[in-house]
C-alpha cells in the first residue's frame, strides 16, 4: 500500500527523462566519433565460419591468423576471431574486404593443417553496393513501421496518445541502437529484426496503459493538475500486474534464446532483451508522462477560456 500510494510516476518523470537522455546522448556520441560496429550484412566484406571438429584454442587461432597475414595470404584487415559452437569447435572471422576463393581456401587449409582435421566452412560475402542498399532498406523499414504505428494509434485514440506513443517507440529503438554502439556489439540483419519486433511489442505494451487512461477519462472530472496526475498514476497501477507478467514471460523466452541459443542468434536475443526491457520501462515512465504533458496544456487552455 505504502509504495503504491506514495510513489508518483508522473512527478518523478524528469528523473527518467534524464536517464534516457544520458544513454541516448552517450550512444550518439559513440556513433558520431566511432560509428556503429556493422557486421558483414551492412558493411562490405567477407565473414568466414570454420568448424574444425576439435576444441579450438584462442592463442593458437590468433597465431594461425598472424602467420597468414605475415605470409601475405591475407591482405584484408580482419576483426578479432570469435570462438563458439557446442564444443568451442567453431571460429568466426570477419574481413573488411571481399576475399577471393583462393584466399578462403588458404585459410581453411591452414586450420586443417594446424589441427590435423577436416574443416568445413560457411562463407558470407557482401559487396559495397549491396551493403549500402541493405543499410538504407533497414532505415526505411524502421521509419515505415513507426509511421504506420503512429497512424494506427491516431485512429484508435487521439493525437496526444499517438505522439506520446511514437516518441516512446523511437526511444525504445534508439536505446537498443545506443547500447549496441556503446558496447561495440555487431549490427547485422538479425539485429534489425530485433529492433522491428521491439517496436511491435512496445506499441502493444503502451496501448494497454493508454486504453486504461482513455477509459478512466470517461468518468474523470479533471479540474486541477493534481486530478490529471492522479488519473495517470491510477491507470499505470491498474495495469501494472498485467504489464509485469507479460514482460517477464517474454523476457524469459528471450533470455533462454540468449543462454541456450546458438552463437548466430545470441546478438539477436540480446537486442531483444534490451528492447523488451526498454519497452516495458518507457511504457510506464516515458509514454504516460509525455501524454500527461500534452494533456496538461489542453487543460490549462480550457481554464483560461473559462476565465
């Protein structure tokens, strides 16, 4: 009872606005000075996955790559090799340039010789033109999804709800992008899928609270700013149990994907975890407070007109 009665989400809004602003500004600063860590999907180059069949040693992998570079077999720069797989028998190496078939074969043979084993490979190559096209389509996809959601909310509710929702949804997408930028995590097509599904989940969470606010508005007599604050806070608390249960179930599923999933979907699952958490957070602490700010202005206007 104490926490529910004492804690005021709306009046504490500046704290949460500041938290979000700090994360977003930090992410923007990293993007401006260091850029995003684009994967092979959005950056021209070659990604090679080698399955050796034996447990790989990081030091030995680094030594093999160093020998290949010094010997002139590889002229392209490459990112730090990552070891994964069920028995640490898989190594993934990303190169900045498109490698020839001969260069790929030399890398495969080098690992086969070093480990005295047959090595299978999976090669993904993206040329510069395709990489740019994929990146632009990714931006268009996020923009179109955001606009359509704004239209949907405007039709179902009103413009104040729509603007609050679209700002909060963009906040969620940008939080995921900012975290990936700050921690230099790889941005690829699965990451894009995670951002788009975050947008879809986020609007669902916000509509639940907005729907309750709209219902409470029908019976509310808003005479003062305190009445409006109470209405928003009551609406949040009335939907809190449902929101918590929903987000916990979805986070559990995404967490299992991250813990037990293969290396190829770990970043997708991580992006989902960040996006789902941000979506639940923004629904309560950002979207509702934004709607309150917009509604408060109309309440003030009515008072002036009546005076």
